[in-house]
């Protein structure tokens, strides 16, 4: 059961996170997440927290109100935004259908703050994908057509929830739509989802490859066939 503590404040969470601030790790993360001018993470600020550290904090403050979570999600600090999203995952999983609906609306209204690949990957399937399992999934097709890179990534990564229950329809449709996407991060995400689908149903992946492997961006193809035998991988790579 989700019990919101209205006495908790976002600034308390920020103070806790700041205890883990590491200048050495910050420099590493800034390079890893491409924060230089013109790169996809340009201007993002890091404190050097690890994901496990962020999870510990999110778990501790999982009863934070959405008003305060929104303050965290608007932070310029990457790890603070991640903690906000991990809190949302905790609340979504603990909440009833009304709580979940509120969190879904909140999530979709704040996609501008879900603006790096790890923020998407650690939240999209667990929140949006899980919510859509028994509902109309047209929002995925709206997001995949977005000009915003991260909204497109939310769409395809959200299908991981469907893959886990052996429903591959949306993964296949969205991966097809993303064949012409220009961004390497989308090629990686699509290939990743295709690979996960292939772990559960290799025939479905092989059928997709038969139709599209000559059109697939190289990165998408490499990710998709990563678990294939070397001979099978070379067959597709020598297109």
C-alpha cells in the first residue's frame, strides 16, 4: 500500500544525495553521458552517484508527494532526476489503479525532464509499459513520431513490458517505424528490444530480419543479433 508522507520535502532528498557527491565519478559520468557541446547530453550536471546509491535514496523516500517529486524531476542534476523517476517506479508498483493513473499522467506531462537514455531505460517499461499491458497503446505511436529523441526512446523501451509477457506486436511495429530514425541512441534501443524479443522467440526476430536486415541501421542490426551464433551473425552483417 502506498502511503504518502506530506511532511517529506524534496530538499531533504537532495541533501541526502549530495552526501554521495564524487568529483572523480562526476568527471567519468560527464564523459560517459556525452555532456559536451553539441552532444546528446550537453549541459547535463552530474554528482557522481551510482545507480545503486540512487535506488537506496529512492526507496528511503518513496512516500514523497508528487508535488515534491516534481521538484526533483525539474532538477538540473541528473541523479536527482533519476531518483525522482525511481520514486515514481516505487509508487507505481505499490499503488492502486487510481494512483497508477495519476503517475502515468504525471510521467507523460514531464517527459521533457526524462532526457537521457538511462532515465528512460529505468522507468519507461516499469511505468508506461506496464500500465499499457491491458489498455489501448496508441500513446506509444504518438511518442514514436515525436521530434523529441527521448520520447521516441520511451516508446520503444516501454515495449519491454510487453516482451516480458510474450507480446511482441508493438515492439515489431515500432522497430519498423524506427528503421529510418537518424539517431544512434534509437538504433541501440530498437536493437536492444529486438534482441530481448529474440531471446523469447527467435522465429519472430528472424522473420523481422528477413524483411528488414538490409535496411536496418548497422547499430540496430548488431544489437538485435548479438546473441546469435558467430556464423549467423556474419550472415546478416555481410549484407
